[in-house]
């Protein structure tokens, strides 16, 4: 195993643990976030799925809240 492999492993684990991409960029010393994103986001597809599910939950929750307000306004409650 090379030292560079450990660097990749540390970055991947940090992202999997929920570290912000900008934090990982700073740890690695990348000048631009695009390099960090291009290199590391593709190795964590589960994180993409989890993020999509969390976003969908927020959208559905907001939709239910809005529907309740509309229904309450219609019924005058």
C-alpha cells in the first residue's frame, strides 16, 4: 500500500462520515473543490442515495404542511 492510497482512504472515510466536501478539500490541500468532488464523490454512491432520500422527505413534508394549510383555509379552521 502506498502513502497516497492512505490519503484516498482517509478522504473517502471522512466523506462517508459526513464531512463537508469543503472540509475534505482543505484537508487534502486541493486548490479547487472540483478536483475533490470529481475524485471522491463517485466512490460513495450510497451517500448520493441517502441524500436523495433525505431531500425527498423534506419535499414531501413541506407538501403535506402546505396541503394542511390549504385544507384549513378552505374549511375556515
